[in-house]
């Protein structure tokens, strides 16, 4: 008899555990709401990032058009220094805006890599300006490398959005 009561007790406990784990629909709804909240945060992040990218793209095109116009060859060092100063300011503004975004935790590593790539562009642009002013165009190799990393991290963010079914255009290669 004692053995039967033990088995009944175990069976009752197991039944209660199963009911607690799978029988309450509110847990499923809460989980779906959490996923929806996460989805909304990810969508909001990419929407804000896309808006910033469009702004940087437009401002960059305006800078090039204003300072270079139809120039085909490398501009004189003075014009180049002015262009690099303006470009640096543009990327510093972009960096501040990107760093201020609310970043979903699963996107944090990619976001941090993107911010670091922007920092590298800013640093190389500062260095390039100094070297360009001295007539050394070799700095553009480093600036190009920094832009390549920027494009790589930007494209990685676009892929992450696409993996989540979010269509986003960050103008990664157009900057």
C-alpha cells in the first residue's frame, strides 16, 4: 500500500509539473509578446540606422558636389584638407548618432564593430588631412582601408537585418 501511495504521489507531482509547464496559455502569450517586443526593438534599431545612413549619404554627396564639383583629378592640398575636415565632421556626427541608438542585445557585437569602424574612419581622416596638407597622398591608402572595414561592418548589419526578414538599405558602399 505504501508503494502505491508513493507512485500516486509521484504521478500527482508529475501531473502538476506538466500542467504548470505546458497547460497555461498565458505563458505562451507572454513569450510571444516578448518576442514581438524584441522584434519591435530590432526593427526600430534598423529603421533609425537606415535613417541615419540616408542622412550621411545625402550630406556626403552634398559635400563632394560643393567642394569638388566636376573635378576629375585629385584636388589641390588645400581643397582636399577642407574636404577631409568636412568628411571628418560628418562621420563624427554620424558616430555620435549611431552610438546613441538603443541597441538590441543580440545586435550589440555587430553594432560595436560598426562604431569601431566609424572610429577608424574618423582617425584615418584626421591623419589623412594632416598628410594631405603636406602634399602626401599616401594617406589615402589608410583611409581606403578604414572605409573598407566600415563597408564590411555596415554590410554585416544589413545581412543581420535580412536574416530577420527586415529590408534595410544602409548605403554601405555608397559612402
